[in-house]
C-alpha cells in the first residue's frame, strides 16, 4: 500500500517574490477572461496596471509561456494563448486516459492514509461547492483550489510521478475552459453529485465504476464547452 499526504497542499500561498506575485495575478486575469484569448499583452501598459517593473513583468510572462497560457511572438512581444474546441477536446481526452489509469492504480495501492486524505479533500470541496450554490461572493478561486486538490487526492497513491505530473499540466490547461462551463452553464449539471459519486465509488474500491464515473464527469465539461456559440472563442472580451 502507498501512503500520501498531498491533499490540501494546493491552497493559495502568499507569493515570495515580485515575479511570483505578478505571475499569479496575470494568470488569474487570463483564466478569468480579463485578458481574453488573442489579446496583445503590452509590457509598457501592464507594468503600470500590475505595479511592477518591465523586467519583472517579462519574467512573469515567460512563466506563463511555460504554462501555455501566453504565446511569445519573438520581437513582437506576447499574446494571450488562443482557445478552441479542438484544443480542449485534445486536452480532455488525454486527461481521461491518464487520470483514469492513475485512479485505478490509487484504488489498488492506496492505504488508509490515502483514504483519509481523500475524505478531507472531498469535505473541503463540498464546503466550497455549498458556498457556490449559495452564491457567496469571492468563492470561485476557493472552489478551483478545492476541486484541484480533490482530483489530485484521487490519484495521489499512483506510483507513477510522470502520470501525476502530466495530469497536473492537463488540469491547469483545462482551467479556462472549465470556468466557461461552470459559470456560463450551457448544460444543466449537479457537479457536487458528480463528485459525490466518484468519491463513493473510490472509497468502495470499485475501480471499474469509479473510472467510468470520472470519465463521464470530465467529458461533461467538454460537452458543455462544445455547446457554446461558435463565435464565443474568437470575439474579444470573453469570458468575463
């Protein structure tokens, strides 16, 4: 059995440097659509908006290039990376392959400590989802953190650090799309019930059922994004 203690470690932390602070603020604004896909990111303008020097801002933008949220255009500066249904479908189907395999491994190998971490992560996620249902202001970021922690706790007992590493990357890449699905709500869904079903099947050590529900859960977000209007991904200023 494999024990882990990763659940709950993804909560927001205070930035340790100016670069880290600028990176987190820019990343949040890109994901929330303050800087929409395709927008040119002009250092001379943004340095005043984010109250940092030009060098600090460029370093933050280069970190976002690594995250694939920003595109570097040589001597022409930076732009927010585009989004598309085709891109999200590729992200989603690859994520399903990796995350379901990692969940299967965790169910097989996870011990009591892994279960305890999963229970704690699910409890925190449930509290955040209740706040969303109550329309509490300022809970979006909390929900995203708790949701990520829950998905990481599910697969934390997988012995493959590479699967877990690439799942983390794919999860981050899907964040902009997930925000669209969550707040535009093109399809009716009960996300808490979906998480509850995944949680229950995982604790029951039913790998076949747990991976099936997880697959459906991830694909429902893809289905929601596919139902957005075709011009949604190209017109400026979205999502907000």
